[in-house]
């Protein structure tokens, strides 16, 4: 955990509240509990190992010690709660930019993954909590496979790490600092103008486009991302915009063997606080 030395992480993050743990249940749960207790927006929770890490719809996310960046940050976006599902793309873009400084071939896959040359390197989970009908807080979690040890043999054909992709800078604290700097730039733009400032970049990095899609709402070929952050799918009856329902992507324009499951953006909104 040398690159996650607490004092060094604090030095890289400036005035932020940062909690660094050798092991925790889930950084997402740590951040949500702290937010309920009044922790300010911008607070960051990091762990070397998490026992109950999760992705969308509760899917497990695990990584050996020292192999991955596992972090969650409290956000307080001043937006209509109805647009919160789009925030997954914004957070994914922040991670993609940070990874892109270290290795080539980085892309964003709708709605919440980052890939390198067709293989997943990172997943994003954005959860919102409400008090009554008002947004209380948002927690954005992200896991990035940094070192080769983060890749179990059974996922090696569809996942990768920064190290496996050829990156030489494997400093997790520096990677965290880069992601947070990108969020500091992207979230205010999202508050002010929604996805408009980032759509061109998201579309340029879109690695889902061209893949075969099977889903509850539509099946066909992914045709991009619309102005509202929905997945466009070319079907036999025309182009359909998808923002709910499970979506299975099969293959990619560059790699025919890749098959993985991603889920719908309504899962962005988490359970309401009591």
C-alpha cells in the first residue's frame, strides 16, 4: 500500500477530506454513511481492499491488495434528480481521461464502464440518496484495475489493467488525484449545461457503437449516445433510445470474442434514506 500512504494521498488532494483504509467492507458504503453524518461534498474514501465491493445492481467487485484503485467520492450536484442517470457517463469520462494519460486506446462504454482496446479496465457506480423528495447526496464510486494481479483468470479475455495495457505509471494515489481533478472540472459543467459540454468527447470515446445489443427495450446494433445520454439502438423498426432495462453487448468492432453484461441507468438512483 506504499502508493496509498495516507500523508501522500492527503498532499495530492489538497484541502479535501480523505479517508484511506487498508481494508473496508465497501468504500461506497463508507462514503454514504459519512454523507448521512454530514461529511461535505468532495470527501473521498479509499481502500486497498474491500470485502463487499459492488458494481451496478449489487454485482461483486473484488481485487487483491495493491492491485486496484478503489474509491468513492461524495458529490452534491445541483441538478434535477431526473438527470442523475447521466452522471455515470460524466464520472466514466473523468476516469477515462485519467487512464488516457497513462495508456492509449481508452474508451467509454455506455453507461458506466471504461475499456482499453475492448477490455474493461474500470467500472463506475453512482448512487443517490433522498430525504423525502429532495436530493440529499450523491456518491460516485469507481474501481480501476491498475496492476496485473487484479485480473482473475476467468475474466482475462474481457478485462485488463493499466499495467497489462502497457502503462508505466501505476501510482494509484496519482491516478486518484487525476480522476478527482477531472471531476472538479466536469461536474460544474454538468450542473450548468448537462451533457452538452462533454457529448462530443463521449461520442469520440464511445466503444459501444457498432456492437450487437440484446435488451429488454431494444435489440439490434448500438448506434451511439443521444443528447440525453441514452443509448441509441438500430433495430428492425428504426432507431430506439434506451435508458432502462438490461443490455447485453456482444462483440465489438475490433474484438469479436468479447461478451459482457452491463445494466441500465435507472440503477444510478439508489435507495432513499430513511
